[in-house]
């Protein structure tokens, strides 16, 4: 087994293990804490699931850097060398409100670029997996949608705007509904990106600078499925880019117009 195949296998195994632990606490009256903002919540399930993910990774790659949302892990992706980017429960607000749309996310990164990723969504029994070549949902290869007419497309605003930027969010929503056939918001960035990869959504956007654990795995899923991910200027998206604009590629310019309209 070559190194990239091994990393893809470990990413899937770690995400499944962390997801199963989180699932065991789901809808179990778990205590909820906040991390500053009123909507930035965390539970012991987040911490324990992250520990389980790290445990699986360390069994195979004990010296690799780990970037994680909880506890004292790194908060930025190293520019050089191998690393892992993990989110034990992306969509914790959904998790604590008993909504099934949440994911345990694990991405393997080398020199700042993802090479493998898994978003495990055990409450839905859905597993999005990407190696260095293709993206699969529950073992079946997937591709982005082939829609070209924006008025037939569904686009989602993703990530979240702080209370002092809610007008920006409202403007972004208006820009979407003026250009596209429909809009969704799921409260879980990794799930949203997975849905773009499978063609269930045609695009997603935000002008917020995202955290890597919310985005890196999902962007890899989309790109491997034939989609496109850029920053708000249309340049290739990187883990430290400003904003996130993702689409099936065919409607990308219109999605860019929408996010730029929001900034204006």
C-alpha cells in the first residue's frame, strides 16, 4: 500500500471511529457549553470524538501534525509536511438540537494541499470519501451536477456571519435568491460541501474567512468530483483564503457574482 492510499484509508477509519463515538452521545441530553459567541457551542462529545479520531491517526502516523477545532491542537495548516485536519462534530448546533445533519471530518494534507478526506455522517448513515482520484458516497463514485442554467440551480450560503455582520448574511441570501432557482442552508459546512460533490446542491458561498476544519475535507470532495473551489476573487481556494466559493464549475461565475454582490 503506497503512502497516499494508506492516508486515505486512515482518514476514513478515523472519521468513522470518531463519528460512531459522537453518535453514541447523540440525542442523549448532553450538556452544552459556549466558546465565546452564543451560537459557538461545544459538548463533551466534541472533545471525546476528537480524541478518538486522533487516537486512530496516531496509531499509523504518530509524528504528523494535527489541526483540530477542539482543545490544544494546531489551529492553522502547516505549509510544509504531512498534517491532518479534523472536526469531530461539524454542525454542533444541529447535534445539540437533535438534527441529524452533522459530520465527523478528517482530511489528510501534504504541504498544505489535501490528498484524502472523509466526512462521516453516521446519523444519516452517509459516508463521503475521497482519495487522490475520486469521491464516493457510500462506496459509489459521485460527480457534481451538470446544470448550466442558474435558474434551475440550488445554492447554499455556508459558514456563519457573526452578529455584527448579519447584514452581510442578509445581502448574501438576497444575492442568491435573485440569481438562482432555490436556496438551502444546512448548518453544517462539511455536509453542504459533500452535497455539492454529489450534485444534490449546485453551489455554496461565503465571504467569511473559514476555519480549515470546516472546509478542507469538503473542498477535496468537491474537486475530486469535478467541481470548482475558489476564493471570492476567483483564485484557486486554499485553506487560508478569504471566503469560499464552490460550484459544479458550470455556474461558478454566477456564484462569484452573488458573493461579490454581498460584499458590495
